[in-house]
C-alpha cells in the first residue's frame, strides 16, 4: 500500500512539474515581443534536414529575398534566418545552430554588417536573435560570448524575466505566431520613397575590422568543415535620410570590395549588387518600404534578378 501511494505521489509530482514547465514556456512565448518575428520557432517546425538553403544576415537580407517565391517559382527550398541587427558574430552562431538543426547544402550571407565591428546592437534586436533559439550548447556559447554583462545573460535563457512587464501591453496577436510564412519569409506592404543608391565609381578598398574578420573566418571554416557552399552578396541601399552625405555608403562599398578580394580566392562567390543597380530597374517610388529597405515589390524584383542572372544557381 505504501509503495502504491509512493508511486502515485511521484506520478502526480512529475505531472505537476511537466504542467508547470509547459505553463512557463507558454507564458514566456506569449509575453515575448513578436514585432520582429520569431524565426527560430518556424525553423524548429521544419522536418529535420529538409531545408537546402539557409539565408543569414540583417534586415537587408529579409527585405531583399522572398524565400516563398524562390520555392514556388524556382523550386529553391530555402529558409530565412536573418534578423534585424544580426551582427557578424551572431551570423556565425546562427549558421552553427542551423547546421545542427538542418545541415543545409548552401548558406547565403548578406554581408552588410561585415563593414562594422558590432557584436550586438539594441537589447530588442539582440532578443529577436536569441529568443526562441533552442536551448543547447550553441546558444550557451553564443550568450557567454556576446552578452558582456554577466548579470543580463540569464534573461537570454529565461526571457520571461526581460518581458514580464509587457502584461499590460498584451494584445490578441501576442497569443499566436505573427509570421505567416513557414519559411520565415517577411512581407512588407508599406510603400515610402526609397533613397537613390549612390555607387562608388572606383575600386578603392577598406579592410574590415579585425573582430569582424575573426568571425567571418569562423563562418568560412564552419562551412568548409561541413561541406556547405557559402555564397555572399550585398544588397544596394542609399542614405538613411534625404540630403545626407553619401560618404558613409561609399565607405561601406570600399569594405565590400575588400571582402570580395578576400573571399573569392577561397572559391566563395561574392556579389556586389551596387554594381548592378541600373540593371535592377528600381522604382524608388514603389519598390521601397523606407529609405533603405525594399517592400514586397522590390523584394520580388530583387529575388528574381538574383536567380535569373545565375547568382542563386544552386
């Protein structure tokens, strides 16, 4: 009799712990800020090793490439794992986790942030990268490497502590995933005037920061060790505000020239789309959601250009 009571007690305790865990996970998911999407959730829903191409990078990546269109019109089976403010170190860790989850044949990296020496940007952007990332060795390594304030690291494992004060702001969309695409695709209807893309007419070069190069080398080595083809490109963009000096955009293009010369001898293609702006036939009044990012029209136009000109010949 005592043994039976003990077994029942243990069973009830285990059920209680399981329900508590489920409740905490669900509550954490509800209060999490979903305004920047939740791509890791979508990637986890994919059948293991079912994705052929992973796209990494910043908002310039997910505003430029329509992965749903790639699949529907060209049969390219891809997933968009780019996030706003995804720095070069973040891209390396995203690739490492994506390989563990899917082991794609190709990784496509939009290399805008190779110009910068950022490790992380705002807390919101950093959480948009880490939240939903599966708990495991890669996440632990990334958090300990990139979150310098040790007192804040706990919130990247248990982000309920970071978002707990959102209770008063919860709305109906918080109770379901706001991303409709199963492939992590972003679709922006907004239309605002785009900034005319300034193109550097010389082949001047500027070496990228040492810290950024360190993580780029790690990404290259990771792809080589896992027999994954790495493809790099940069999408064109203009100044942030009308009337701004384009000197900053020119400096970035110098970095892109340097990256091209660095990776191409390794057999890694690098496509600088600043050099093809005229061929893109951009409509600055219709193809942009803001000064620097494509809306869905520009995204579709850019995606088709990349495939039909052989840049995405996978």
